[in-house]
């Protein structure tokens, strides 16, 4: 498919009545595994990419590093790829639009675009974020691509609210404004319980993305609630890190090989998801 066709395919996946499940990845082999198992799209996790390179999340790695990994992931599969692009790596509108143009040059067809500042303890003013979403849409239109904008509201993480009701009201107000500005889908990150999601589903007109956590409603429940998309952020990466740490502890303490060797893939298992030959 062309990039424009992939963008439309990604958009359609939010409105076909099925829950779009996105186990976020950070490298090409993870992307190929998703494709091989029959997933419909690929989503990156900014935190997982940054942490896999030894840096914290929050635009701490260079934009070039993020774009290179997104480009590698796009090249590795035939599926639509949506990239976690944080806050766009620029405070200025002109810089944001330039960065969106560069992201589109990687072949990506969707983005997560957040309104949190200072590790989400503060929020960008709604009116300012509206202008930024409009700028993202304008930059994509100049490229002839309907970039699927997943507008994230960080109200559930931010300081300054005295009650859950205030946070929910802020999320609803923000996300409906972001939809009017050109966002295709919404991401009320930080809350996935059924009670809250029922409220959000009634009051938000566009598709909703939920972050999977230990407290999030089950996948079947999300489907029943009318949620359109679920993603896993950095949690698959961090779960694998926990397993690596346990292996290292066992080895350091002169333990057995079992923790490494039990259930290990063979070279032929891995070969299904890699390209043979030099880069």
C-alpha cells in the first residue's frame, strides 16, 4: 500500500467495530512478530525506544534517534505504523510542523500527540494545544497524507485538580476541543476502569484509546464498552526488562542455566522475523 492508503487503513481500524489492539514495540523484530501473528497495525512506544537506548522518556533522546528507529520499524513491515511522538519535539509551531514533515518522511501514518508538560505534572493550555493540533494537521495535508492524530490528554496525571470529577471534566473538555481542531482519535491516558470509561464514552464523540495497565478493564470489557483502541505503552518492554534482570541475578549468584534455557527460542524461530543478508 501507498503511505496514503496505509493512513486510511489505520483510520478505518478505529471505526470497524473491533477493538484495535496495539502491543507497542521499539524495534523492527517486534514489529515483524506482530505482523506475523496477524495484528492489523504497529504502534511504537516513545518510552521503550528511549529506555532501550539508555535514556529516560520525555524527549530526552535526539529527534534524529527517534526518527531513525521509526523509519526502521516502518521499513520492516507492510502494516500501518503509528508513532508515539510525545509533544512533537518543538515548542514552536514552525518547528513542530518541520518535525511532523520529517516524521512523515519515515513512512509513519499516525501519531500520539500529548499535552502534558514537565513529566505531565503540568498541562499545556487547551487553546495552545488546539493550535498545535491544527498545525500538525496542516503539515500533514501539505504532504498529502491524512496523518491519524491520536490526541492525548494528561489530565489524570497533572497537578492542580481537587477531585476526580474535575479531572474527568478537564479530559472531556480538552479532548472534544482537540477533535474539533483535527484530531481523529483521543487518548485519555491514565484511567482505564469501567466506571470512568463509561462516562468518557458517553461524552467524547471520537474513537477512544485506552492504556492497558493492571487496573484497566479487560480487553473483552473494553470491546463491550465501545472503546476503539488499546495500547500497552512501555509495559511490554519493561516486563521483558524484569525477566532480564531475574536472569542476570540468577547468573550472578552462580545459579542454574534453567532461567535462561527453559522455553528459549531456536535460531530458526528467530529467523522467521529477520531479514537474511546484510543491511
